């Protein structure tokens, strides 16, 4: 795992010095993180990256994982989808299983700490033990919450409102709640395989492997083959662009073999591609981080034409590589792209095509947007900012009064 | 002035935790209603975080309201009016709020059509508010040389706190106040004050302050030799 000092070349030692200032106010504070999985998925990745760094800063941060049977995880997956906006009917049996699993975890776990930090809906009902355990309780919602299914939200809200504070990733996820809602955006790690600097040889080797022409502009969207990422819309926009600019399109995402919907989307994309030799559909195995990094770095324009989005960290990844981005104004994307300053926000296939053409044909403008984007990510979406926000969140619970807190 | 009488300058830094209010606006009337209703910590956030978060945009719109009105609602005239609001004129958040309300109401009266403008879905104005945490840093200076060294090393957040937020604590600019009152460097203090910090990035501002002090130190050395 990287040490904190390795980030100095990206954010400056002044920023790291300040992290130590905040941490010094949290020396005797114990924080217990609880989520539902130790590996796989965004939350586990965040905790894996953040916890060692918080510990290096001298904060007593722990991480526990709840246990549950297959049925429990089926229910929480369904709950996750319903909170994402899909309709979902929950039987009493399912609700009972969810509550009983939380109850048995509460019995088996050593719930402790000055701050109990619960991630996502799976362990949310542990809050029933708040009075007994004491401490301050945080509920961190990592998922897109802009249009949750009403019934499941009504059920969950009853538990959420027992927490001291809730945390959301984007302003559009905020709800009407009786407890404070804090905005903490996720972050990218500049030292990870997906974001670290790559040599030109490595980038060229990846292009060669996928048979891309490095002498013609490449337009890329990195995302799984999912209706919500609108890959068909991306292909249609690209075909409009190509009427006036010679370029290539890369749609790269995880393999869809175990996801029936993914296979269906891929089939639809293939239909609209019509064997066009300049459109590359790349099905990448998991852990293709270097390949994704190289494809982003080789691109002239990066797209994220999603119809719905959680936070959309692929945008931050592209901006960090100083790439001009064309994206939809959904989820956390407007936080990352200030329209016409750090990228372009579009709302239609035609608008996306026009924006891509503008950027391919006006390189100084594209370069400026990319450079602005990199600076924006450096200040706001790197892991060091995330560490700062976590520490401020902890401090906000220790010092709950006043708009201005002098420490 | 002998150094034994000098009040040392303590550099502080300030970080904000951002809270979501759950309220949003899709047009100018809703924006105005939010500005009127929400607490001053919301006015503070929307007028004070922009420069830090989007400092690469300088000298573009220095606050959230101006950016949203100009680039999302596409009302360039009102956007420009809010953008050009000189926050240095105001010593309280209440005054800032009243002035913004006055400008928006005058604009709506002048041009009722602006009420029809609406933000595209997903680009609504989300009202937020902030809580500030102020930390003392290890940087303390007793003279101009030490001040220069500190200024080179503190974070941009510290510079922001002492230059931009000082007005809300009743001081024009903490640096110039200290330079004048503790070091008797009145001309240097005036030069600091003359700068319009809103037209610079924070890193640039640091460079300019540094250069001004270095020039002053050179003058002192030349005067002695």
C-alpha cells in the first residue's frame, strides 16, 4: 500500500502537512467502519485504500464486515436496485430476513468506538443498537439515490433517521431527512494502476494489441455494457461525427457473459455498429486497469454519455489524464465537469456529436478543457481530499455546535 | 519597532465540511427563494467556496450563483452582474445576501422573461451550506523574513482564510493588518490591499505576495549598505 508521502508530488507537501493537523485532533478517537464485503465493489476498494492512510495519520480506524446468507445478499441486492430506482416489492419474509441478519450480526460483532461508520443499506439496521453501544453513528450512502423506490425508501428511512448524520456522494442524491446530510464525493487514487503515469511504449503496446490506429483520433467511453450508460447513443453520436472527422471509437467495458442484460445490450450495440471497422467493442476481463489507463491516455476525447450515473468516477479518471470530456449531466458528473470550463455537458445524441466535433477540430480548446479538468481533479477528487473530508466528518460529530468551529 | 514588542502572526487554516440542504432550484424564482430562506452558512458556501474549488477558472465567475445563472440559465447579463459583485465591499454575510437579492429582484423587474428560463434536467442549483473548521498551523512569524518563509510553506487554504475570509472577521486582509500594525510596514500593507485577490489564482497570489516581500527586504538591505 502506498504511504502518504508518496502523494506529495501530486498535491504538494502543504496539503499533507494539513492532513496531519486535522488528524492530531482525532488522536484518541476510535472509528469502527462496517460494510458488507471485504473485497470487490467500490466500497471495499475505498476502505482498502483509505483505512491504512487514516491509520498512518494516527487515527484508530477499524473495519468489520457483516455476515449473511445467500438469501440476505439476494435481498440486499434487490434493495440496492430498488434504491437505484427499479421497482421492487419486498415480502414480509424478506424484510424479516434483512432485520434478523442485522440483529444476529449485532449480537456477534463487537460494536464499539467513538464513531460507528456504517456503509450502505446492508448493515443499516445495526442502528437499533445505538442506545446500548453509544457513540456517534454515521450512515454513508455510496449509491445513486436520486430516484429511490418509495416503499423501500420509506422502510429504510426509519432507520436512517436514527443516525447522527448521513453522507451522500452527489447533491442530487440528497433527501428530505430529519438528520444532517453531508456531501462527500468519492475520489481516485493517482498511484493506482488505473491512474498512474504510463510510458508511451506501454500505451502504444495496448493500442497495438487492440489493433487501434495511433495516428488517428480515438474517442472512448469506458463503461460496462448497460442501458444506463447508453452505448447505442454513443455509437450513433460517433457515426454523426465521422461524417466530417476521420476518427475511431472505443467502447470498453467488463465482459458481459454472466449478465443476461449485458449480453442483450451488447447485441443491440453490435447491431448499430454494423461491422464498422473504426468502432472497437472491447470486452475487458476484470483487473484490466492498465489497459483502461492506456486507452484513456491514448484518447483525444473521452465520453460518459450515461442516462443515470452514481458518481461517475471514470470522468475524474479521464480528467486526471488531462483529457477533454463530453458527458451527461447526471449523478455526480456536474460536480466534475463545469460546462465549458472542465469539459462539456450534453443532453442528446446530436449535442454529444457536436461537442465531440468541436473538441476534435479545436485542439487548443480541447487542451485547455483537459488541463482545467486535471487541476480540478487535483484539488477536489484525489484520495487526499477524501481523507480530509472523512476527518472533518469525524470532527463534526465531536464538535456538533456552530457554523464555525475553532480547534 | 523592536521585535520584543511585536505581536507574532499565527497562520491558521480553514477547511469546510459541506452539507446538503435537500433544496434545489430550477429557475431564477426558486433560486431567489432559496437565497432568502436558507441560513447564512449557505450564502457563505455559495459565495466563498468557488474560488478554492474552481480556482483554475479565475478570473471567471467567482461564485456558484453567477456560474449557474450565466452558464446554466444562460442569462448572461444577470450572471455578469452577480459575478462582478465585489465581495470586498461587505463585512457580513447578511449584507452579501441582501445585495444578491437586490440584484436578482432588479433583474427580474427589468426583464420578466428571465422568469421563463429553466435549467436542463440534472443541472438544477442544489443549495448547500458549510461548517468551517479553523486549525492553528505550526507557522508563526515574528518578522518579515519569517513571514516570507511561512507564506512560502502554508497551504493555499491558509492564504484563502487570511485574505478572503478576513473581512467576515472584521479585518480587511489579515496579512496587511499585521504588516501595518505590528511591523509598521505601511507601504507594503497598502500594496497587499491594493491587489484584487479575486482576479488571481491562490498560487499566483502567493507568488505576488512573496515577490512584494522580497522586494521590500531588498530595499531594507540596500538602505542599510
